[in-house]
């Protein structure tokens, strides 16, 4: 199992104003699987992702990534674990503007003092069609190209899991489809594990599985989702 969460509780605030953002979440993400996390606004999707990725501490339960227990680790150990085991793709790309595409892609490994595998780098760059863009800076790239750079950055270190938070939220549907196709291929052909938070039933249709959150709990799960089955699942939550 690439990621395992058991009985995870996350509470924001205290007393009368406390919000139980996660209310006993148990969920597992198998290696080599592409999962979409969906649910109404405020259901706890981002909180869950942050807790699974060690960006936020849980108030109860446990989280394991690649067999390593996150709960109880200090900041330094968490930073190291994130660097070594987790890749991130954000809605806003989060590339460093002063670095070239290539430097952005290798940055996490450079920070970790690890040398990128040149063959793997070439394969990723080719799969993402970035060969001719490596010397460009983010401002010289389209949104889709920037997100593909972020995908290469996330995958280069062969992480146990890639967390993608609305990866197509800032892209038009055609460009977004290209990024989703790549994520799907990286699962099929490269064995990557991906957990993607999204509002978009079309995006979720690219995943192997959709898990649905409501009020801080996992309330449904759809295997081999397509946009229609995802919409139907979301509607069941509403009604
Ligand atoms: N830092 C915080 N402080 C206080 N409350 C928070 C904080 N972050 C999230 N919450 C609350 O926790 C609940 C879950 O929020 P979360 O952002 O995880 O939901 P979400 O499903 O990602 O929503 P959206 O789809 O709108 O992004 C909400 O009620 C939210 O208001």
C-alpha cells in the first residue's frame, strides 16, 4: 500500500468554533493506482491531502506513506520524508520564476543532494513533450507547459506517491486533458501512484477510482469512474 490513513481526525480551532474537518477518515491508496478525491466544497479534500502529505499534523489516527509512519515525526523528519517519498503538483504550478524548466524539474533532487537518473529524466521529458523547452523560464511557457514541468518535477525522484491538488484547475479543457492523459500514462506505464483532489467530474474520469468525501468522512467510492457516474455519486451526496 503506498498510502494508508486510519481513523484520521483533524480539528481546526477550539471550543464553540471548532471545525472537525476530518472526522475519522480511513482510506488506502494502492501502489500504481490513480485515485480522485472528490466532494462538496468544505468536505475536507484539501485537509485530507495536507494530512496525507505531512503538510499538516493530524489530531488523531495515523498516516503512513510508503510504510513510514508520519504521525509523531518532527518538522525536519517530515521535510525529509516529503522530499524523498512524495511528489506534488499544484493548481498554480508553483515553479520558481528565475530557474529554467530543467532547473525547476531537478530542484527537489538538488535540494536533497540526489543525482537525477539521466535516462529517467530523458524519458519523462520526452513523455511530456518538453525537449525543446528545457532552457525556457516559466514566464516563457504556456500554462500547460508549466504544469507539465511540474509533473516532471513531481515524478523525477520516483516518489511513493504524487499528490495533485486541482492540477487542471488553471488550464483550459484541452490543455488539462493533456496533463490528465500524462498522469494516467504515468500510472499505467511507469507504475506511479497518484492521488488527485478535484472538483471536475471529467478530470476524475481519468482515474481508476474516485473516493467521495462529505463532512470530513469518506462516504462513497466509485471504481473505474466516468463523468456520469461521478456526477451521480456527487448528486447522491447532495440529496
Ligand atoms: N486553516 C483552517 N482554519 C480553520 N478552518 C479550516 C482551515 N482549513 C480548512 N478549514 C475548514 O475545514 C473544513 C474542510 O476544509 P477543506 O479546505 O479541507 O475542504 P475542501 O473539500 O478542500 O473544500 P474546497 O472544495 O472548497 O476547496 C471547512 O469547513 C473549512 O472551513
